């Protein structure tokens, strides 16, 4: 595996406009009630809270660049960046180098591909051209160990780093609906940092200096401190 990849994470919330259109819900019903209806429907159909990928709108993007011996972090969140802008930033970065994400095969890429198709101005074909552009780190570790592995947060804690607990889709939606975009940004950035810490061990056998940088950033996020960039 090449270490010359960037590591990214996204956060997505229910697309209220799409839900209203698909389920023909009256505009007088609040956004919260629309999402509650959609989630109840999904629980009845599939027994889970998370909605299908095409019904989730991307609201935050974070990536970690480990090239040149540094650990640079960049994060972007709505409403300053709408979904098309966030996807454009990620697709532009993907055009220059491959990426790493956690659960890319199960969630991240499904959301990216389906949502990119909704924006005609985006070069969505790049997301379909080659699955090698985005390596699913959780799948790679599962193959290596012969078991399903989706315990990134626990692994990061075992490495000695502080870690924000990853909230579920309902908690993410509640935070977004309450206007807590800063919380969503921290959540997204923490996901990218945790994946980057695991990736460093996989790709380079660990790099103490960069691990310390990532861990200190993660600890700052856990304490509620928010910086836009390192």
C-alpha cells in the first residue's frame, strides 16, 4: 500500500427537500417531523436508523494530507460550502491522488457517487472509473485479520489518543437541525484524524512525529476546541 494518499471523511444528514418530494409531504410539516417520518419508515423496512445513500445530503468534508512529512488538516462545512462545492473540492483532490476512507465501500463512496449524480456540473464519472481511487481501510483490515473489523474508535484509544465518540445518524441529524455546524465539523474532522492514525500504522509502520501531531489535534477536538486548519 502506498502512503502517498490523502485521508478523508464526510458527514451527511437527511435531505429534507428530497424526502418531501419523494414521500409527497406537505410543506407545513416541519423539517424535524419529515425526518422523523423517514427514519420511522426506514426502521420498519430495514431495522436501522440510517437512510439510503441517495437520501443523505453531504454537509461537511475533512481531509488529512500526510505527504512531505507533515500532517495538514483541512475541513469545510455548510452553509459556507454547499453540497456541490464540497463534492467539487473532493473530486478535484481525487483527480490528483488516490484516497483512504473508513467504510468507503459500505457508506462513503455510495453517498459520494449517488449525490454527485445530482449535480450536472461535477465530473461524477471519476468516482465510478476505478474503486482503487478510494481505499476502504476498514475492509483492508478485515481482510488482513480474517474477520469483520469496524472498531476504529477503540483502536485509536488503544493507541493512546483521545477520541470523540462517533455519533449515529440520528444524533448527527439532531445536531445539524439545532444549528450546531461546529459540532458537525468537529465530528467530521475527528473521523478523518482517526482514520489517518490507523493508516499511518498500516502504510508506514507508524511515524511518531506525525502521530503526535494527529493525536494532539484529536485531543483538542475532544475538548471542544475548533480550528479551521492546522
